[in-house]
């Protein structure tokens, strides 16, 4: 079973999480430099951040639906191609309206990527390590975040924001070429099985799971995209200069890795919902501490804990979600949940910019993030313990 982690199925599936993190955080990191060059106020910056997440909402819905009809592999290839093209061209955007459009296109590619990546790894992993495999695949998000922070830290001072974005698109095309050789995760599913309608997500026995998943994805996207995308700008607003804020973000991002690894270890012992709820509680407390941090030391410690718990919770959510649906609904169910989450990912960055432009303090904003995380924790701990659906296709496919 350990050999699965070295297989193309795992590694090429996990790359989806790497590139999503790298793109989202890379743009957030260079946004202060774009704002200085083009004279953008906080509200416009929030709209720019939301442009990518609008695309992700469309992409998640379209990608999940398509993956249940034409297969995981074609969606993987199309989404990576669209992401690489959109991100690469962003580096050459001459005007603000063009920048909005390209961020939207890159977002469509990334939005289609993640729900399919979670379903693909869940279907190709052996049953005994399925939850752990999905969490470890999602841990590639931490590597992507670290790559984004390091790229911005060393390339922005010498090449500017355009060079950073152009460099960030290059690995996507390498991954695209590698994915042409990846196997389909569940070939029998697409060859001879009737496809369920998306309305089946509200069938008896699935309605409660579906509604809970929608809320969890919305709450966690609201915290992540409202907080982490704005983090470089929030640190600059606290008086830290741009390059130093990047160094702090690199240090805090390092704690995402042990967050994922501990969640991967615990998810097969405590269960998916228990790990998810516990880590959400830790993330809520860390968000409150970060918002009211009185000095740099408290800021760094609470920021490290925020990365540890919130990203560990994301790993548990990606393990939890695909198992709530049967084979024929897995891509659609995960995609629709992710699409609802992206709606909050659209609203949250704009809302932060809106409130900052009107003088709302960072402490108040982080109190809101605390409330979202706490509500998600209570919901999953009370109602998220249902029996998971069987995942059969990929298990047989991998063992043959």
C-alpha cells in the first residue's frame, strides 16, 4: 500500500492541490505591488481577488459534472491547460479589465481541478489508506503555498510582479504533459453505468449530507479566501514592509505541513468528522488570537497555529467529502459542494476590502473568521458522523 504514494495516480492527482495553492497565494502576494503600481484602493483589490474565485465557482460546478460524464482524466487535462494559459497571460495584462478577465479564466481551470483531484485520489487509493491518501494529496497545497511565498520573496524584488506570475505558470505546463500518461480512475463507471442526475444529491439519505457539505465548504472557503488572500496586505497595513511580510508568511506557511501530516495520521484513527471538527476549533481560536495580537511574537505564533489547524481541517474535509456519495455521484457531489464554497470565496475577499475601506478594524474582521470556523466545527461534530458510502471502482482498478 505504501507504493501507492509513489504511483502516478497519487502524484499527478496531488499536483492539482499544489497548483491551486500556488496560483491563489501567488496573486495575493503580488497584489500589494500591483496596487502600488496601479493605485488600487482596498475595494478594487478585493474585487480582483474575487474575480479568480468567481471563475473557481463556475469551474468546480462544470468540472465535477463533466468528470462524472466523460471521465476524470479529460477534465484534469483541460483544467490544467486553462489554468496555465490564464496565469501565464496574466503576467502581460496591460489594463485592469484584462487582468480581471484573465484571473477569471485561471480560476475556471483551478475550480475544475480540485473536486476532480479529490475524487480521483479517493477512487485510486486502497481502502485501508483512502482517507490518509486524500489528506496527504491535499498536503501538496502546503508545498504550493510555500513555493508561492518563496517565489514572491526572491523574484519580486528583482523582477517585479509580472515576472513572478510568468514564472508561476511554467510548472503547470510540465504537469500537463505528465498527465497525458495518467490512467483513468474508474473506467467502468464511464463505460457501462447509467449516470445519475444531479438532483439525486437530494435523494433520501443524501439530502442532509449535501446541505451539511455545502455549509462546511462555504464556511471554510470564507475563512481561507477572506483571510489568507488578504494576509500580505493586512501585514503591510500593520506596518511591516512588503519583503518582511513575505518572510513572515513563509515562516507561518511551514506549519501547514505538520498540520496536514497530523490530520493524515489521525483521520484513520479518530474518523474524518472528528478530525475536521477538532481542527476547526483550533483554527477558530488561532484566528481570534491573530486578530488581536499585541506584538510580532504573538502574531507569528498565532499565525503558525492558524496555518496548522486550518489547513489540516482542509485535508480532513477533502477526505470526508467524496465518501459521502456513491460512485456515480462522487464527482458531481464534490463539485457542487466546492462550487457553493467558491461562492463564499467570491464574497469574502470583496467583503474584507469593503469593510477595510470603511475603517473596520482587523480585530473585528478576525472575530468574524472565528465565528465562521466555530459554526462549521459545531455543525460537523453534531451532524457529520454518518456512515460513508462505499468507493469500489478505484480500489479494483488499483489492485489489478
